[in-house]
C-alpha cells in the first residue's frame, strides 16, 4: 500500500492508457508514475507511441481507456488548458509557432487575452531574457519567427514552456537542434530546476543524453511498455537493445576512394535571409565517392548552402559547376534534373505536403518521369507499388500508402523522405540533418545508406549539428561560421574541441 509521503511525492500518474487510431493501437495499457524532482526518460523507436502518450497527457488527444492524475487530481481528457493550469508544460517535437509574429509575442500568446498582449511587455521581456540567459537559449525577442533558423525556433519552443512556470515539463526531442555546448548548458539548468522540485519527462533518441539527465528510463515498443530501469543500473548498449529488441552495431565506414568533382562552388556568395547570413565567398568541392561533413552552430549559413544546392537560391557572386557544366537558370527543377537528391532540414515545411498521401509525397520529385508517368499520364498503381516498397524497405510505420502524411510521426515522415531520395539513385546527395528525430535503429540504417551511396559513387554533403555524427561518417570535414567555410579537414585530423574553435569563429580569425 502506498504511504502518504509517497502519494505526496507523486506528481503524475498514468493508469492503463490505451489509444487506438482505427486498427492501429498506438498506446496499449500504459501505466507509470512521475515523482517530484525526478527526470524520466521515455525511449522507443519511431512510431512506438511516445509522442501519442504525451499528447494524451497534454490534452491534445483523448485516451480510449485509462486516466491521468496530476498532483493527485484527475486531469480532464482532451483539455490542453486544464493541463497548463495544472502545471504541465510541453515542448513539442514539431513547432507550434506563428511565423508572422515576434519571438516575444509567440511566448506570450495564450498567457493573456489578445487585447492585453501589449500590456506588461517590459516585465515579460525581462523574464524571457533572464530565462534565455539562464538556459543558454539566446534568441532575439523582437525577431520574427519566420526569419529564424530551425535551431532558433526550437529555443523559442523551450522558452515558451519555461515562461509559464511549469512544474511538470515534457521535453519531446528538445536538443535535436542544439549544439553540444547548448545542450550541456540546458542540462545544467534543468538539473538546478529539478533540485528545486521540477519534474521532467524527457523524450530523446540520443542515448548519451538519456544517461546524462535521467534517473529512470521507460522503454516503449509497438505501443507497449516493455522495460523500466534505473539509469545508474544500465548502459547505452542495453537501452538500445530494449528499444529495438535486437543488438545494434555502430556504423564503421571504410576508407573512401574519392573520384571526380561532381559539384564545385567557386567564390559563391548569396544574400542574407532575415537575420541569417548568406554564403560569404564560399569554395567547395563535392567529390564522387566521398562524404563531406559540414559542422557548425545552427543559423551560421548551413541553410543558405542547403537552399543553394536545392535550387531555392542562386549565387549572387561566384560560379557553380555541376558535373563539369557551368550552371545557368538554377532552380529546384534543374537541381533534380542534375541528379541532386535532397533531404531537407525541415520535413514539414519543405520535405512534404501535409495533406498529400504517402504515395503523392513519394513521387513529388519524379512524377513526370517513368515509371510514374507514361506519355503524360500518371501511373498511380505504379506509384503506389513504389511507395509500398519504400514503406517496407525503410520501415515506415503507417496504415498504408493512401495515408495522409501529416498523420505520421516525425521519424516516419523522415523515413519516407529518405526512401524517396535514395531510391531515385542521385549522383549528389544533400543530407541536411538526415537522422534528426530518428531512433537508434533508424539512425544506423540511414547512416549505412549514406555510406552505401558514397561507395556507389555518389557525392554526399552531410549537414549536421551533431558533431559526433559528422566525426563518425565524414571522410572530410568543413566548418561553417557566419557564412564562411573553413579549410578541409581529413577524417581523424581534428578533435571535437579543435572543431569547436572553428564553430565559434575563432579559427577564421586566427587564419586571417
């Protein structure tokens, strides 16, 4: 029998939570408790039911069975306002921000009636600036959300939850776009907040972060709770096995055999985009059979380079050559025609069309060519067969090819995009944050596919804010800071600390 002290220490209790979407059971009779001042990590593969469970807790979904109690009181189902009032804050995996409003207005939105948003802004600004400084989440309160990088938008999401003085904080992949230094700073502040009584549910695929910040780990697989362990009694290898039900081996790429230059930038500059820098006289060679890793703090020009290679931006200065041919009239259509496969940073805004089915999204960049098109007519049965093959090969967990892609988890959306790119056999691959939001099994698979594409002769540009990933996969490494590109560093020639100097911009100053 639970004693009175334990009952008081329990801030959250989920009992028998079950949620079904048609024939799919996303959560199957899940029960657990969260204590005051405790950090629970929630682990599981993409589609295991983690985000669905948290959306039930926060009131976005209503459970078919079970109940939620917060501080000993039943939480009304399907009522985000009630969750907020009870002291539950949530940092969503996918952003819920208004692009046309400022950072400050987004943080205040929902805390006051609209007609009162202009009142008390000075005090609100000071609180936001204090939180941003304390949590290492620096962002301009007056900047428009639409002008921010993905990393900066994630910082705003975290600040939005912290501003409301949450006593229970749900963090759904909160560090996906933070640098290692920013993550360390966030964790240090979270530890201080936990010491003062904050309780946290931490969802992440980064096992080293789980080991660093949590006290207990809950593991979901196919919607069921399959494991619960104390963090100090386990290790990353065991957690990975619990997640996927099998042993996971780290990817170990062989030595590359670089070939001809497939894409060359010579003194290329592009215009700034809001407060994000453009490219500043960049020289870059992408070679067949080689992975070029691009490291850097979010918002330092990586997006401008990705937009350029995707055809969304054209050089204002300098020259661009693809397969030895000078580029003219550059556009997304010509980028695809030149064999560039694009894995975009933001799968929602630029990677998929939410209301389209998986089939429609799978053929977005090839619908005018065989086997999807025959004399101008779409072969939808062929497109659906192609999509079914991607679903099977890339383990996209969904009801079927006719499902609207907005109904998928972020990780499963990413798998469909990866299948769309890899199955087209591109000669140049732009992999912009390709494993963001993926579980460890999917990460390993994607990394194997990138290496296989390299070995088949593709030139790969890997843009990642995960320095460990860049170091592990890249044959050569470049660092971007304020639109400038560092010299080329061979694999194993630089330590993370040395790369960090370049990421901070100091390496460019020293080399000047």
